[in-house]
C-alpha cells in the first residue's frame, strides 16, 4: 500500500495520497491547492489518481479538488449529504471503495460540519487497520 501524508504547516492542513501498487489505482484525500506534488508522486509510483475525496467543505483554505480532477480526470467525492455546485460523486456511509488490495471505507462523521466524513483505509493483506484520515 502507498499511504503518504502531506502536511502544510502554515495551514495545519493534512492531505493524503493512498494507492494500491498492485493495480496502480489511487485516491487523494483533502488536496491542497498546489497539486503538483500529488501528481508527481503518483506518477513516480506508477499510480493513477481516480478519485479525489473531500472530507468536508473547507472554509479555512482553498482546496485543490477541482484542479486535481481537471489534471487527472479523477472524480470528486463528497459525503452523500453534501450538495455541491459542480459534478461530484456522492459517497455513502459504509461504502467501500476497492482499489485492489487496498480498500477505503467511508464513514459519515458529522460534527465539524454536517457533511463531514472519515475514511478508514484497509490493506486486505493485513489483519488490522493501517490508517485513517
């Protein structure tokens, strides 16, 4: 499994590149506006970014979801209770996104914002959870 955290100190903002090297499929969670690092790192690992997941609407920084989707052809995913002004894929509570041996489980976790979600990341070759964001 490829699981890389990117942390932007000035905004205290974390984002993630999660991929399955066996299939070459990847997602990015909560991308910052400058998308070059995700695109470069995915290419270096032989990964194709297919989905950009936003865990909630970000009022505190500019997200790179639109830029990343335009650059890669990826879908943009938001909680199924979110309403966007652009085309997006609704992600349902309990939904599983299989990248291959890496599986993402969507969990609605309202609180920070009504549409907030969390992503549990599983490597099916392991018997325990590998990470969450």
